[in-house]
C-alpha cells in the first residue's frame, strides 16, 4: 500500500526510519510503473578509431609496471621527454604518456630489448602525442655542452653515460683538452656521445650544431688527449709508483715475503682463483642481435658444481636470479663435455665459435 493511500489521522504516527523505508519503496514502485519510452536513454559513446601503422609499435599505456617486458620493479618514474623522442626516431617506438620506467632500465642503456614489443595499434590521441613529442624534439634538438648545467642529469647520462660531477672530473683529469681547444666541454661531450650512442657523424654534428669535418677534428682531439693523459693515469703500471705499492702492502704478504729484506719489497700477488668465460651467441629469433654470456669459475672449489661461482647472460631469460638460461647451459655443456668428444652432432657444431677468441681455456 502506498503512503498517499494510507488512512492516517491525527492520532496515528510513524517513525523516521519507517518513513524513509516507505519513501524508498514508493520510489521503486514508481519506476516500475514507467513506460519503456519514459526511461532515460544513455547517450551514445563516441567510437574510438584504432589503426595499425606498419613498422611502428608502442608500449603499454599503464603506470603500474615498467615498460620493459617482464620487469617487476616497483621504483617507477615517468619516461623523460627526450627519451621518448629518441625511441621514436631510432627504434620507431612510441611511449604513451602514462608509461613508466624503473631506475635500473633508465640508466642501463639496453633499449634494444624494447624491440620485442609488438603492439602496433594506435589511436588519434596517440598520433597527436607522437607529433607533440617530435615537435618538442625539433625545438630542443641541439646539445650545448658549453652550458652543461642546462642539460638535465638524466639526459646527460643517457647521451654520455656520466653525470655532471663525473663529466667535470674527467675534464679536470685531461687538462690538455682545455689547453688545445676553446670549447673543451664540447670536445669531450662530443667524444663521449660518439662512443656511447654510436650515432653517425652527420646526425651527431647536427645535434651539436657544427659541420661534420669540425666534429671529426674534435673527436680526434679528444681521443688523443684522453690516450695521453687519462689512460696512463688509470691503466697500466704508470698510474702507480713503487712507493705507493709498498705503502699499500698487506700484513700477511709482508710477513711472508718481506721479513728478511732490508729494503721493503713491492709485493704483487697474482691470484688465479677466479677466471671468467665470455661467450657471444647470435639470437635465433631476431637477426642482428647478439647475446653476451659470462661465467665466473672458481678453480679452488671442491666439486665441479661448486666451481661455477656466478653467471650472467644479456638475454631476457639470463637476467633472472633463479636458474639459468639455455645460452649459459650450452657453454657449460660444450666446455665441460662436448668439446672433449671426437665429434659433435648438429646443430651443436656452431658452439665452436661462441667463445671469445682472446680467452683461452
């Protein structure tokens, strides 16, 4: 019975709780009595056109995970704008606005792993953002190493592999660059960009706002100065004196080798406990891709299984911490057993060429 049909007089009362329940019940009854044409119609949602662009692909537009496949890191940050433009130009990869990247992949310079992405569907919003990214890149395409403070830390690390402090320290340890050039920061920055990115001289000279021949002269100058000053300071025997070796001696070697000597000897111990194996294996799925495998061997281990101290492979599966990939297992199988056999069946014969030539076992 509806409220308006109830026979209420001055002596009858109703509590607030029952009044609310009755009101809601009456509203539901009114909705049931409405004709279908009286019901409000939902407005039509505009359709989103999705198109596929051959040769281009994009990452997932989500902020919940890293844009690299199978990455479960939780320290996620926004992808810098200049990295989006570089990925779009060099890898034909579009990174949407909501995409995120972890700190490890942001500084690892392993962008070729993104070639495994296969999503090639784009919307009108994606295309608009792609044009905005390229527009911003054209306006800020030139690097000014002379005013290196204007370059962000992430952008400098992406192009040179160094931060501002490391860049300035390297320049201080190579004073001849400042003596032989009026733009020493540009000379050093151009050389670091060349060895870091491997870009052609034509494109690199355009980004640095100079001619190709001028760039080549600066690259040669930086290479010569670093070879003459920086390399001897950190590599070889010239970077340390005999007195420094004696000053750094340890107590146990000195007690064994230096007790009966009037002049403190320079003690150098070459320990062969650990050796490493490096291998190169071509990918069977992506042409032109090479995986690098590293195995650390402990010669003093009691068992053969314990002698494999550590291992690492640059493939996607080889980076996990539990278990190993097929590349590592192939190298161990070949070096430990197959190469001692009179013959190896196909297709394992290619394993003769995977170990780097300058390492002998």
